[in-house]
C-alpha cells in the first residue's frame, strides 16, 4: 500500500513543477523596438550659439550652408509592448528655446513608472540627437553616458562629456573640453583648454593648449605649446615647441621638443631631441634627454633621480657644468676639461666641447645615476 501512495504523489510533484514553469512563461514577453522622433528648426545668426544637453544616447553635429539649426531627436525604446514603450516616451521630453542668436535643446527625463510584476525598474532606451548648424556657429554641448561627434566649426566650442567618447574635427579659438571616463579625439584646435579625468585624448594638431589632467593619457602629434598640471598621467608627444608641466607620478615623452620645463615628483621624462632649452626640477624620477643644434641652455636639478643626457652630433659646441652627490658623471673623451674634483661620494666636472662660450648644460644630481 505504501508503494501505491508513493506513486500517486510523484505525478503530482511533476505536474506542480510544470505548472510553475508554465506560469513563468506567462510572465515573459519578448522585447520589441519602438521609436519616436522629435524635429525642430530654428533661425539663428551666423555667429550665434547652439546649446545641446543630453544623456543616454549620442549627439551628432553636422554643418550646412544655412543660417538655421535643424534638430532631430530620435528616442529608441526596447520594451515588451507598445503600451510600456509609450510610458517611457511619456517620461522623456526635449525642452527647446531660441532667440535671434541662440538655440537650445535639453533632454529631460522623469521617473518611469510601470506596473507589470517582473519590472526591474530599468528601461532600455537611447536618446540620439542629429543636429545641423552653420559652420560659423559657437557650440556648447553637454553629454552624459553617450558619445559626441562634432563637424568642423570656426566658432568657439565648449564640450563636456562624462562616461562617453567624443570626436571633433576643427574647432575655433578659445574652445574648452572636459572629458571624464572616456576617449576623445581632436583633429585641429587653436588656443584651447582641456580637462581630463580617467580618460585618453588624441590630438592631431593644436596651437596653444592648457590642460589639467589626472589618471589620463594624452597623445599629440603636433603642438605649438602645452602648459599642464598632471597627476598619474602619460603624455606622449610628437613635435612640440614649448612644454611646461608640473606633474606627479606622470610620464612625459616627446620626439622633437623646443623649450621644455618640467617639475614635480615621481615623474619620468624622455625627450628624444631638445633644440632650444631645458629646465628640469625632479624628485624621485628618471630623466633621459638628448640635445641638438639650436640649444641655448639646459638646467637639471634632480634628487633621487636617474639622469641620462646625450648630445646629438649636430650640436658641435657646448659647455658642461655637472655636480653629483652619491652619483657619477660621465663625459666624452673629446671634452676639454677645465675643472674636475672626484671624491668617494661626489663628482664635479666643468669643461667644454668646441668653443668655450657655447651653450651651457648644467646638472646637479643628488642620489641618482
């Protein structure tokens, strides 16, 4: 009898599991994609300003030959039904305003309320801007959690991107860039300011650049001048005429540099060619530099820093004034040594190669190599 009772319960158990599985299927709905597009056009002066503010999507700014701003905002929602998608659409709006010399579009998102039982409170949507502006316009763009593309404009650009990437072509004088947690690319800039945080920036060409960066990287092919404050950064430069940097735990390298001025702690400096001047004040770091024709002067003050200096063949005349404590000084055999004192813990050397009134390379090293 016990065996027959056991057999009767087993089908019931299987049936109850099947019923639970069937109920779970009833609550599952395949997500579909729904779109809504908002379009506006506004007249604007040729040198006016367009303001764009968005999040959770992308912004593309293109140029045309009209003194008008055309904005198309496409909202893309993935939901289980059109009714649920409409609730998301109802929560998202774009606020427009304009005047003779400005156009403004700003995304506004309210709390999205839905009633279905399996809702986790998160809607899957994107808000994408496609904007046409005059090529002479000023731009002010603020983007969160999305990417930005800007075509060439001759006006001033102010761009802020957080948790996204950006790419710009040419921007006008006095532009401003702020990037956090993303990658950026600038093809050409005149005088500009850049703020970087946990980001990487690539610049093809810029005139005068000022920066403030942390935990970031800069890769620039051609710069006229760069003034920067860096923390935990990596600066890789091609050709630069003037570099002035204050850094901590940062790396600075250049292929061809004119005037270089770097100070700070725990920095690494590597300059393949310096053709004008060098002023270094380093603590707990490393220095590897080469001097070429055109050098006017070089001064290195280094504590607990390994220093390597090279003179390229085209710099035929120079003077050396080097003093080292708990470090050594090595110089070429061709040097005309005018003064040298070597002790167990110090080494001082003065001399010249070529003319005695040549540019001076002066180094003071304590506890280095």
